[in-house]
C-alpha cells in the first residue's frame, strides 16, 4: 500500500468557496478543464443556468395522508369497508402495526375535493386546504412519489440525505456546499420547527446536519423561545468591544493551529465564530416583525404573531429568503395519524394551509418566487385501508411508502399541473413513478447544479446527494 500524501488529501477537502478564495484568477479560469473542476461540476461544457437561487423546504414530519389531501379517489366511497384486494396489495411489506390485522378494510376519505382548473386537466385539492387551492396555479402536484423506507426515522433520513443510514450530509448542507452564501451576516442554511397538533415523532439534529462535509454547511436552528440562536447574547458585563477583542485573540490562535495541522475544520471554526458575531446584529432584526404591514401579517393568518407557529415560521422563511439565505427548512410535526385521522388532520391542515399559501403569494408579489424553489411533502404516504377500527366518520392509516404526494412551486418548476398517477386505491403507481433521488436531481438542476457532479470525497470515495442514482425529470420543469 502506497503512503498517502497529506497535501493531496487536504486538496480533496477544499470546499468550492475555499478553492476560489485561495486560487488566482488564471487558475480559476483553468479550473473548468481540470479534473477537480469536473468533479465539482464546474466543467463549462456541462454548466447549467440556474432558475432558482434558494430553497424553502417544508417537511411535514409524520407523513400526511395523500388520500385525504391531494390524491382524489371518489370511487372509493362505493368500496367502504371492503377488503383491499390481494391483487392490489400484492403481498407488499407492512409495518408491525398492521401486519397482524386479519382484514384490510378500505377507508375512503370523508373530505370533499375541489377541482381547480388552472390547466387542461385541473388540480384536485381537498377541502382541508382551501387557501392552498387559491394558489393551485403555482403548484406542480406530484402524485407518484415513492420511497424505500417504511418507518419514520429512516424515511426522514432518506428524504433529507438520500440514504436511510445516518451520517450523510443533508439536502440543505449539499446546497450550502455547492452554492455558498449570499449573505455574510446570516447562515446559508436555516432550520425552524413547529410543534404540531397530533402524534409527533422525534426530530434528530442530523436531519439538517453536514455529515462529512465541513461543519460550516450544517443547518442553523432558529428557536421559537428565548434567544433565536443559543448563546447569541453576550454575557452580562461583556461589551461588543470586549467580544471583538476576544474573537481576534481566538482567531489568531486558531490560525496557528490551522497552519500546524492543515485541518480545514479549524478554519471552519474561525468562520463560525465570525458568523456568530455578525448574527448578534442580524438575527434580532430578522425576527422583529414590526416592519411588516398589517396587510402582510393578516395574509399569513391569526397565528403569525405566535413565535414558533407555522405561520410565524413561514413569514420568517420569506424574510430569510429576501435576505439571501440559500436553504430554509421548515419542519411541521404531528402528521403521524394512525387513529382518529379525520380529527387530527383537520387541525394539522388548518395550521399550515393559510401560511403556506401566504408564503407563495408573498414571494410572488415581491418578485421572489421565480428564483425560490418551494417544496412541500412528508417522508412517505398513508394506506388506503384503515388501521384498527373503521367507521363512517373515523379511521386511521398506516405508513405507506409505495406512493404518496408532494408539491413543488417556483424556481423553474412547471406550475399548475399534476404529475404521475396512482391506481384506484392510491396504493400503487401506474404512471410516471418518481423516486426520491430523481426529485433531488431535478431540484438541484433548478439550482444550476448537476447532481452527478456535486460530489465530495470522503474516506476514499466520491459521495453525492443522489448516491449512484437519480435523473432529471424534464416534465417537472417550466
């Protein structure tokens, strides 16, 4: 085995921004034809023109029921309480929560759907989402998503990182790594969490982690109570000047360590200290809604003044977007409805419907939607059959990875259309299946990134968000 060259290994850890910062202009120009430039997706022959500059990703943790929200199946009402045919189920994998059921009774949605005719076919949306229906002309409603995972933890991990196993960088971290920052006073990747109205799964910080990428690319969680970011305030008796002197001293010590160890994480630490210093001024201004008009606040709904609500976080997402934050992640917990789905989903939908519609409307009227890629979805779908007892007014649904619905808008996505189709039971995909890796590849394409060239070498292998899979789906593009 040949000895490794530490300088060569260090070169493989260079981020795109660090490489440009250290490279002369002529070297940067030559990079396009080099092996490293090709690896980083900088080959001028294959460069993309981005439609989107940023992402707002609304993840509905717990898996919302596509049958009750987006995938209209009116014919199921005539099949109430009938057993799901074996020809439909096909012996597919079940969770431990329903594998012992002796029957799989069909549970039609009790909610009405409206057809919003924005195109030739129209888009069907549940009565639970009336505000979202008003912006249906902006949506690309995808009915044919499918995933490998059947339980929440691996399901969310897979959707966030492209792999069911922990340890990979999140989607937001990849975007930060590939695109860099547009605002030196705020992190490139911000995360906000809303506590839901029903059964809530745990949220792991690794869902917005940087994995093996430099830690500067991990998501910065904005809190709803107390200081928006932990330890942002100076301790009592410490002035702004004192803080500056302390950071200068620590930076000098870290620079010596970086020169000694060649560890890129040391320079990342310096950058994070400086970012925290600047955020002491930028974050309080960001979270202060007093400069918003009453009309704008009313647009987002009555909960907009409640910190941590989905309405408040949607407004914060717009404020982050207009300040140049690259990736904004909103988590809404509480969609895990194994029982009493009609009661719980009403509360969940009411909490997100008006704010998410307001976000699209607000982005559009400010001229930001065409350059902002908005994504809405959960980690998988819900079964057509009821988990446990079934009645005409109450039912529950188990996890279902075989098909589910998500929607995207803005940023190069084709508006006002439906893509993909499921069978009459919303159980299997019959037209245009879309894998998670395909969705990731298409979204990266909208951002001007080639998914098969956005790579990072780790432990002797080139890794990427789409692993060894993924294809750009042109039918989803404007």
